[in-house]
């Protein structure tokens, strides 16, 4: 790692001053430079940006190369855009367009910003952990595909307030993270959060927590200027006074008149050595000295990067001042404060620029301009070619005749895929939070092994009674994490982004207990927003998991899947449906314009003959097309003659079919529709036939032909409102059955009776909606 010479430091300081101006002006232009007829606040974070300027300039203009990947704290996005502008990576036209449609996003966005952004951030703590999972994902692809580009460091720039987020510590505590020497976190320790000065940043506690997890910990508290004062007579007393005072008192000194700084430092201590030192220093010099923190000393930062370990992750606590260099510097309410026109003018004068020409760059013959040009060339990225095309089959040819659950069929699918489509299977990587065996991934693990950064000795290799062969090798295709669902989906998202980062297509599939999908939802949703494409398998699910009780019975997950952008939610009832839908989902993973998928499975074994899969090849292909489009009819009645349609999803299909038989025996013609994806059916309805499914099938009109009316009864093991939309397009009367309350331990029949999912309840609902 490089260390800048003294002349370079002067140039870097000039660039930092220009970046401070540009980042502040970007926010100012968004709020004061364009009309706002609605009166809705535009916002921005000038103070939070200012504290990061010196850290980011030291990285982008001296330290990074094109192989490094950096996650920037959300509120410092204007700094990133200002730097990219000086590097030639952002057109000037975007600078006044922060938070404008088609302009710069409020927070760094990998997919939506026009310049280079490595990680989407904005959800506090989630973006900070992404480089950790990206480093692990890169290690995985490098161990499987030798042609993968070598990466550099994976760096997170995060605010100290983000360390309150639990996702941070779940990631830090993951044992495999301790072996990621390419991981570097830099904490912008400005001692302020959104609303306040943080009362007591317990830095020693934070340091010990990182050290206990195996990280190298470096703390940059003071710059080299004030450090020379500490070496003078009374210097140790000055250091002790500064380091023992509360954060609020330090921040108040930053806001004090220059003439009052010395007396505030002396305070009530009256240490003669301290008094003599601070009164001997000119007021302006003393005022600057107390602001000389490690996170603003570019030379110190550069030297520190050279001391970073390569055999384990490193965290640097860099003390900074929120609003450094701005009139709002250190103010407890500066988080969203905007500079006035007069303050902007004064800042422009301080930064040596002209507010009338806010986007002016350095003159071509300026040494700073030459450095910007050189660094722009160094950091330029080659265009990533998307991963290879995969010949994903539409079926694996497995006959599904035995009684089996969708969870068990999922495990069989993985092993069948390995046999029938080895080229596709080679790109599959599974992961789970210590639930691999209980979610039926064991057979796959036995075939492929568990991935590890380095091969580990298998002490149970000679145990003949062991069913699950837990062989940890660099060639394995399953990654096992600890019991932390947030970590699971964080890794899942980065595994799903390798095709666009390094041109290596992976098919990441994670298994998670379905009740805990909600716990993992925000980081998984964020990974989809950031471009990660993956398959999340939630299993087992619903009150169908009767004996496990209410703590493990998911209720809201079906509608969560339907409502998640960038994702298709599936809940197939039968093994053949699962096979077809999984293959369709795989086809959409790791490709431009692709989409993630969520599968909701259960452990209830179903008679596969109830699926009535046609034997005729043409009719079977028609069934497949309907299944991957969202659903199919299980009855062959003319829809015009049906009095009621029973619509079922997932594990409740036996009860739905039994109810249809009861109704038919009473002379009521009941059709049966089996939905594999209410999500896709909803999209078909909402598009009014203008948007067909993956294979061109307008499934809504197939299942519910327009111009005809039937009463509807919908049934699923989840909240009933999930399917309430089915009544809308044709105005059909409807009764929606599902789970509205927490469950309890019981038998399966008792659970279904308790929640009104049994055959009798379905028949009663049908008769009720028919007015009988």
C-alpha cells in the first residue's frame, strides 16, 4: 500500500477542500437551486458528508485501485458523487440533480445512480455488512472458477451510529468472517447520531468486541498536529482532559468562541500544567488543535492503511467531526441542517471557489487536475460480461408418484439436478443458517460437500453411522452459517450479484425456516434492490407445521412474497409443480433483467396422484406452462357451468379437492384451481392481459375467463387476504379462508379445524357464498 509524499499531501488537501465544497453544493442545489412547488422537503446531509471527506479523499485519490470495492455510508453519498465527478466518472449535468427523478439517488444505489457505486446503502447497517458477504462470495467463485478476476479489498465506510444496528454484530460474529483478510471497515466516529450527540461512545467496549471476533483493531483519535502538543510540558494533562471529558462537552468546545476555548479546556480541573500549556498557545492555534482528529489527518490515514493486516479483517476507528469545515461543525442538530445562502458564500470563499460557478474543476495545468486524471484512469473498471448462458432444462424427467412433501421433493430436486443437468448444478450454491439437514439439503451436501475458505480435516469420515457427510473443502457447494437469518440473506444477495460483479453466474439457493422470513426480509429486500438475484426457500411453513406450535407457524409470509418487488413468490402443492417452477426460477437467476424467487414449502406429504398430471406429452407440456405461469385447473368442467370455484394453494389442496367432491355430490358443480404462484396470477390480473407470464401465458384469463361469473372460495395456509384480489376483475362473490390468529401445538387435523381450513369449513364457505 502506498504512502503519499509531502507534496502529494498538499495536493490531497486541496482536493479534499474542493470535495467539501462540491458535496455541500450538491445538497444546496437540490434544496435551493430548483423549484419546489409541493413544499415537500428535499433534504440531504451536508454535515454527515463533511465528516467523511478526508477519509474518502485519502482512499480514492491515493489508496484504491480498480479491483477494490467500497460501501459508502448512506449520508455521504454527495461526497462519493463529488469524487466521481472529479475523476471523470460523472457528468456535470447530474450534480444539481440530487434526489430528482433520473438524477442522483438520495443514498448510494448500485443500480440507479449514473456513476460507479459498488454497494447500495441507505438501510442503516445493512450496506455496511455487504462487503463482508461480497468478500466471501468472491472467495467462493475464485475457488470454483479460476478465470474469475482477482479482487482487492472490500471496504466499508460506516458511521459510528450504525454500530447500534444488530446486523453489524451478527456479521462480525460469523466465524468465517475472521479469515477474510481482504476486509476493511473504517468507522466515521463523529460521536453524533441523527438527533443528538451520543452521550458515551464506549470505544473500548467496541474495540474489545471486534478483537474478540478476531479482527485487527486500529484507533485514530488524534492527528499529528495536536500529538506534538501532547509531547510538550503539560501535554499529557491536555490529552487526559480531552479524552476524559464527555462527548457533549467536547462538542460544545467546538461551538465556543475562539476566545473561550482555553478556559473551557481548563474547566474545573485547574491542573497547573494544563493551565500553563493551553494559555501559552495562541487562541486560533488552540482552536484548530482541538479539531485535529485522526480521521481528518490524510497523511496519518495513508500511513495507517499500510499497517492493515492481510490475514484477518481490520476495523479502523477514525475520530472525526460532524460538519468538519462547515458553519454547522459539531452542532448537535446539524444532521439535516442546510447552509444558508450567506453561509454558502462564506464556504465558497474558504474553499477558494466561486458560488456563481459551483461545479468548476481544477485548471488543466494544475497538479491537482493531473492527479484526478491519473486516479480516474487507475480506478476505471472494465465492462463486466454477464455470466455464461446455461441450458436449464424445463423438466428433469423424474416421475412423481409416491406420497411426498414439497420439502422432501426439494431435496430430491437438488440431487436430480446434479444428475440431469450437471452444468447447471455446478453453478448452484446452497446456504442455510444451521438448518441444512432439517430443510432436506442433506443429500445435496453429501454429493457436493460444504464450502470452506480452506480444507478442514473431517474427523468423522470413518464413522459408518453418520448419514450426513460434513466434508468442508474449497470445492464444496454448500455454505453453512450460524443461526443468524440476516447473515444468511446478506450472503445470499452477494452470491446473487457475482454475475454482474465478476461475470460468474451463480444460482444461490438458501433454506430458512419460513416463520423467520420476516426476520430476514429487510436485508434480503435490500439485496434485491442492489441487484442480487437469488432463491429463498422458506420451509416448513404455516399451521401445517401443527405440532411445532405458534412460534413456528408462519401466517403473513404468503402476502409478503406477493408484495416483494424484484421477486416471484411460489407455493406449489405438488412435487411436479415444484420441479417445473424451480427450473423456471433458476432460468431467471444471474442474468440481466432477472428476478429473485421465494418458495414456500411444507413437510406435509401429499398423494402425488391427486395432481392429475396428464400422461399425454402435449397436455403435460400445457400443464407445465400453466404451472410456471401461476396455476392450473384441476377440473375439466366448462367454466361457464361452474357454480363455485375452489382456489387452493400449497398444502391445503387435499382438503380443497375433498370439498369439491362433497359439493359435487350435493349437485353443486365445483371447479378446482390450484395456484402455484398467487404472485404471478395477481400480476396477470393487474396487467389486464397486457403482460403475459414467463412463457407468454395470460394465466388470469385462462383460470378465470372474462365475461363469466362464479362464486369463489380461496384457501391457503396463510393470511386469507393474500387471495382476496381474485374477486376484483370479474366482480365474483368471494369467501377467503386462511389463518388469522397465532397457532398452537396440535395435530394437523386439529390445526386445520381450528383455523377453518378443513374440508367441512371449505364446503360451508362455498354454500355460504352461494347463499345456501
